[in-house]
């Protein structure tokens, strides 16, 4: 799957490693899905919260997977990341909410087709 953060940009090849992970996003404990970057050192960075998580299917379709909540606090420096501020920190671990959770909390449905 891919993450698309305002600071770190689009990063693909993140693999789900835990479907039920308890983390603290700075506002309290939340249950999230945990993903780990497989081919790069960065899955997300500070300021990426709220960005989309998506899956590319057959190179032609994008499926909404979720929304970035936070990154693991054992961070790596973002040197070389185009959109990150010089003092930003990045992580190879990202925590996100699923589209199902987001839709249910809003009482919404995802438009398809």
C-alpha cells in the first residue's frame, strides 16, 4: 500500500504488520492499523496526519485504504525528503485508521464506481 503525506510525499511499498495496534497520537490512546515500509526508510513523517493511505490495483485503480494517524516515535531523520522541513523526523512505521472506521464514525459511505 502507499501513504501520501503533506510532508513526506507519496511512499509506496508499506506492508500491514498489525491490524489492531494501540498507540498514542498525542491526544490519547487509539486503536490503529500498523504498517512498515519495505523498500525505503520512510513511511511517513511529522505533519502527514490526515493524509490518505491507498492501494494501487493493476497499476490503473486506486483503492482508499485509510487515513494516516501518526508515525512511530523511534524516528529516522528526513534528510533528502523533498517536502519535509529541515528539522523534521520520519519513520519507517506508520499508524492509520481504516476507511471502514472513518466512514462508520461519520455515518458515511464511500462513493465507488
